[in-house]
C-alpha cells in the first residue's frame, strides 16, 4: 500500500481513532514501510500535539485527556456492566471489610452489598453510599473533594482516610487497560486514591468492560503486577487477555 507521507499519517490517525492505539509493527506491515518510518511519523504527530508515543506505538491525545460524565458512562454497555457486577459479587466476603471504588461499573455492586450486617464497605462513591447507606450494611464514606465528573471523593482527606484502613478485597474501576502500560485514569487525584485502595487490600479486583482495553489515560494507578483479577466481558481482545494472564492476572469473563 503506497501512500504519500502526509496520507500515511492521516491513516495512522484514523487507525488510532478506530482501535484506540497504533501498533508500529502492524502499521509498518500494513503500509509497506519500515518500522522506523512509522516511528518517525508518530514522533512528528506527537510534536504536532495529535498523538502521544507509547511503548510499541502511539495513541491519540484526546483519548488521554477526555473523560465522559457519569450519566453518559452509565448509559454505555449497561447490561454488560450488570453481568460483570453479578460475577464480581461472587468475590464479596460474608464479613469483614471491603473497599469499593467509584465508577459506573463498581456502583452496580449495590444490590449485592445491601443488608450485610457483618460487612463493612469503604467507598469514595457518593452513588454507592446512597444506594446502600440506609441498609444494614456498615458503610464508611471517604471524605474529600468531590469530582463532579465521577461523583467520587478524592484529594488529601480521602487519601488520609483510606490509608488508615485495610480490607480483604477491593473492587476498582478503570478508564483504561493496556497489557503493557497497566491501568490508567484521566485524573491524578483519582489515580492516587485507587493506588492506595489497592495497596491497602489483600486482593484487588478490577471491573471493566471490553471498551476499556487498549486505552491509555494520563495517570497510572497500577501495573500488571499489582492487580490480582480482572472481571470483564467476552468482547475483551484475546491478545490482551493472553498477555495479562501471562502476567499472572486472573481474567474472568462475564
């Protein structure tokens, strides 16, 4: 496939929009050029503020920076998220303390967390705390600054509170999963809270539908070595699943 340099770069941008990421080796084979040529294209696109270079290729800048509102995200893949929550509920202990992160997938654990008098749920999610707060379950709501786009408590107060607590398992949401980069989210403060939640839990479970794969956002909160289990759906890319399982992460398909 012979293209002018400018045309090839436009095709690279189109590929990134479609797949979420450009793989330099695959792109070189697709366009019949050397990998070094694709890397130079990606370098130029990065200087132009269009793409960001990552390991093995590049991603669009707007995929790093953009974050949809709670209402928009709640309407996306709702049935799939419900199935993920149903499977995740099997990992909720009967007693003790768990941590549940804010997110439109994790908040769907609410029906499985109500009226558990021997269970304490620590969360930074306003929605989840409201959904289970008047039941028999013990609920600890983290304080801090509320992010309007996620309705989650973040910042110094939230970090101080969660740092003093320990849980048997945490359920974490994510904006992006990449088999090389790990787990990412757009906001630095939100990433810090997620990181401490994972650190202070004996077991960490990420709940994410297939659209979160091959996505990379600004702030990393966990590497592949720091997550024990991912619960996703059958639409998740097989190559990513295999790589994650190779890193000894259990991947459960809902």
